[in-house]
C-alpha cells in the first residue's frame, strides 16, 4: 500500500489542519486551500503545509474537510478540477454526502472514497489542531463503489496518521454515529443548558460529574446544527427512545413526590433490590424489555417508581460497560488511586515522575480542581492488582495517596 505523496487539504479547520500536520510530519507534500485566506495562512504558519496556488502540481489525493452543508459541492468541484486524483472527505454524516455526490458526479464518483475519522475536540479551528489527533482513533471508510486503488489511497493516509481503519456502509455508519456521537452531543447540551439560570453559588458546587457529562457541550453550534440536520433520520428515533425513557423517570418521580406510591416506599425499595441483583435494560416499563429484564418483570408485574429509577441507572451501567477499552479491547475495570496535588509549579511533573519510577502503567487519569483549597485531586486508573502498590510507593515519596473505594 503506497502513501500518496502530494495531498491537497480543502478546509483548514480542526480536522483538516490536524491531518495536514500529521502528513507534513511524515514527509508528504501538503497544500492547503480554504475559502478564508486567513485560515489557510494560519494553518500554513503552524507548519501544516503551504497555501495552494494555481501552478501547483496535481495532487494524488484531495481531502475535503469542509462544513457538512457544502461538502457535496466541494467534492464535486475537486473531482472536476483534478481528474486523476482520489478524493475523500471527513464529514461525520455519510448518506447525504454519498447520495449527493452520486447525483452530481456520475461515474466520477468511483474516485470518491467517503471517510470519517472518529476524532475531534471541543474546540474548533486550526488553532486547536494537533498532529496526533488521529493516533489510536477509528477512521471509518465507506467505499460505496469506489475503485479499490482509491480506497487504498485513503486507507494508507489514515493508517500513517495512526488511525485504525474500519469499513462500513454509509447507512450503517450514520446509524452508529447517531448513537455514539450525535445523541450524546444533544444530551450534553441539554444538561449544560440547565446551568444557564442557576444561581452562582449553586454552579460553584459543580464537581467532576457535571464536568464529564457536559464536556462536549462546548462544541460549535453551527457545525452541530449541520451534523444533526444531515443525520436527522438516524438521530430522531434514538431521541424518541430517550424521551420515552425520560418520561418514565419523570412519571416515577411524580408518583413519589405526590405521595401516590401506595406502598409508602416499601415495595419500591424491594423492587430496587431485585434490580440491584438482576441484569436489566435501559428500557423503561412503557417500552419493550430485553430478555435479561424478564426476571424483574416477572417478579414485579407493575414496577414501583423506585424500581423504574433503579432500572434506569442499572441500564446505564450495562450500556457503559459495552464501550470498548484500550486499543479497542473489551472494557476492563480499573482501580482508582487518588493523589492530592498542591497548586504549585512543577507538582504534576513531580508526581508523574514518581509514578513512572514505580513501573506501574497508568491506563487513564483525570484531574479535578477544588476551588475551596489550593490543591487538586489527581485520579489515576490502574490494574487492580497494582493499585495498593502504587498507593504505598507514592505515600513513601511524600504524596497523600489513597485507594478510591467503589460501590
């Protein structure tokens, strides 16, 4: 598989510039084009390549990193302008793009390889670009009738950037990203929007939970409007399912607050105990249930409100457990070690040096700040068998380290 040596990147936002940086670092001749001369010049100044000119040699590959609502027009224009080049895109919706290019370009569509690197950040634009953005990420390719040689061009670029290539149909891609990307964006934005009118003293209580849930709520509204509109057919039924489950939670809470729980809470607690010992689905009583939940339905013909709440939380645990772990491997449970970090220069560097000297691999980490004290809490995820060893080693080096107890 030969790596294209001349690549033209059209659109110098986050993805386009990040890709250009990665390719430039690997010796590929990259030219940059954007409707904004300033954006192209900025990407060039960052080392992503040189601004494209009319006298440039024809590219082997054109990567269209334009906004979703114009990507079909740009792909069609690039296919016409460069009759020997392979053309791909990085748009997060595929069906509308594939159908649009097919209508516009006829047989030339065989040179078009729809793609979508599953990478991004909350920030947008060239200033947020990183050459390692695609390392360890999945890059979906939807060949849809493209010539094998063209697919090989795009595959080579994705792999040299450190991505893992997956082939899917456009429809399967759109259904998948609706569930793992688009609906989560809507959910995060809705939760974050509730904070707008919250009193300052209430917002000040925000901890890592709300930060985790709302992190992607900082995303670009214009971009996400285009993404959601472009994938409306796949997103809509999922949101309807979320709404049905949310309605059941609302009803359960209404029953509890109105005193309508005739059991006075006893039955609801019993129901919740059944849930706690049985695998359940996220579906609520008003919707079909999985086979795993049948035991609960048999035990509790009409679940009490507390059972509905417990089923909702337990279903979330089940779903989250399906998210792949490191390098796409099955998810693994890690132990958490909490380390208090003083708010002073070099503190993080020192603790990471000390962790490195233990020889224990850290699988994940997060840092939570406490505004009330001049310190932060660093939480390190490690293999359970090494957790206590890490606590002891860090404690011996003067750190306040503790094993985090889990429920």
